[in-house]
């Protein structure tokens, strides 16, 4: 079984992916982490990599294709796989597709908190205040959508692509996880 998790910035995609992979003893592929590593290798912030990606499709396409190939390889080995990446539903159409949403201001607040507490997210961009994060998150969302439209010809925010859509704005991470787990367990048999 492959589960793809897409969604808006700060919605809790990573939290859901981590909790789900622990509960299901699943392998997790984190496309955002792969892109952050790529940015670090190129001595760029994630913001700079996203701007660079507007004219260098390999920074998206190659990463997305490699993540999907790795997921299929792991499934052939009998693993349950969680793939966290905004476009992975497209590359893995056979997956159970989840979309995690959040109000943009709440998403920015969560990202700001993560940036202060997680050294791995220090290359997010040039934000020094919550207001900066709100602005950068909005710009990032626009940049991402430009690239996805240009390279893949779709809007990943179109809810019709997904099997489950959850708005996490007013929900605790425990409640979100409970809803996701119930949905996954209910649909598990269809993917055996």
C-alpha cells in the first residue's frame, strides 16, 4: 500500500506522515526533505531553490520521479509506504491520496514555530518574524503552483484529486491523526 500526503504549507503533513509511518510500521519518503537537502548542497535557501526551479525543472521533476520510483520499489518488497510531497498523488496514481489543508495564517504560525525549534528548517528562507513567514509562505505557494502548472499541468490544490481532504486549522494533531488513521484502516483492504 502506498499513501501519498499532499497539502498546504504548515497544515501538518509531516506530523501526519510521521505518526502514520510509526503506527503502520511504514517506510516514509519526505520529498520536502529531499528538496531541502538539494538546496543545502547548492548553497541555497529553499526560497532560492524554488526560484531557481522555475527555470530548472530537474529540481522538481527528477526529485518527484525518484521518490515515486523508490515508493514502488519498497512496495514490491512488501512495505507500506508513506510518501509526503505535494505532487506525489500524480506520480503515484495507485496510491491512497490524502490532502491536508490549513488556513494560511495558521499554517504560517506553525511554520514559524518549527523554524525556531528545528535546525533542519533553518534554510526555509529569510524570515525573521511571523509576518515575514506569512509573506514567504504565500510567495512559496505561488511559486510552487507556477512550477507544478508549468511542469505537470495541474493545480495540486484541486480537492477532486484526493480520496480524503482534512482541514486541520481547528483540530489538534491527535484528532487529525485519528481521522486519517480511521480512513486508512477503512481503505486498507482495497489496496491488498
